[in-house]
C-alpha cells in the first residue's frame, strides 16, 4: 500500500515496453514532476523481444531494458517503476490482466493515468492495443469495491482516477507545452541505448515535438486525448502543467 503521509498528487503511466512512455509522454511527465506530482511507471512487459541482434536472448535483453528504463525514470524524476514482466508481444485483453492493473491503480492511487489510446486506428503492436484497453477497463474497475474484493485487504481500498490522458491517439484534444522539459525528455531517451539506433535521437524527437507543437501554436508539444471521468466527486480541472 502507498504511503498515506505523502499527500502529493499522483500520476501513473501504464504502457507496454521500456521506452514507450519516454518517447510519447515523458516531456509531460517531467512537467508534472516539476509541479509537485509523484510519478509512477507501470510496464506490462520488459521488452524481451525488442532486438534484431541474432545473439540477443530474452533474459539478457529484458535485464538491459529494465536497467535502461530505471535510468530514464531517474532522469525524469519518476519515483517508482513497476515491471509486470508479461512476455513481450503476448499481452492480451483479458480479465486477469485487467485485475492486475486494477491492483496497481489501487496501490498507486493516481489522480491522473496516462496510457495508449485503445481506439487508435491501425496500431499494429498487439501489446499497445491490449495495454490501452485493459488500463482503461482497470480504471473503471478500480473505483468500485465489488470488483476484485479480495484485493481490498491490509488497508487497500478502491480508488477513483479523475483524469485519463490517452497517448498515441488519432484524436488529440489536449496539447502540453514541453519546451521546458525537452532536454530532459531527450536525456531520458538516451538512456534507452539498446533501442534508439544510429543517429541523433534528440534531432528526431525535437522534430516530432515541433510538428505536434505546430498543431497547437507551441514550440514543442505532446498531444493527448483527454478523457475526464465524469462521475462524482465533481470533475476536476486539468492539472496545472
Ligand atoms: Zn511499445
């Protein structure tokens, strides 16, 4: 159970592989951390198939990628990283995974959840599709005590998430200015040495963030589909980024 003496607002990013969140929403996560949020990452897999190296093994690769993710989290100020260690590429939309994510939400008690937009068209990675769907379903389940009552022991209670932001979305309706955290985002991505390949990752990421920013009149931005959870207590405003 989380530390109840820590009254900071909380943000949780739920994603599939080490580097997903750092590529897609780490500029925003770093802004929230700068504004006093406690940040947590929850990863469905440790990315054990993410290599073209014929000598790579799943065991060695997942160890490397977990270490890379922990280093990137440190750069961003993400205080907790949870590895669920499902096999890469084999995450499914099913009830056990929903239950597992509901438990993480009840433990982490986030005010805000970031995850993949489950309705993104033509998303080819099955893990990305499954994580977005199950994370949203877990947000819905975590708030009611009759879902998974066996989890509600030792002080753990149901938990209501007020704001969900989908990343990798076809329907952005909210843009976050990441100009102030652009360098942190690039530094975090450089931690993922096994994934970033040749060339300057900073250049690629700046270009992408500039293109997104153009849609919103910002220098550098990340885009989201914001989904307010319209149940009482009353809808909270967007956090102060
Ligand atoms: Zn991924």
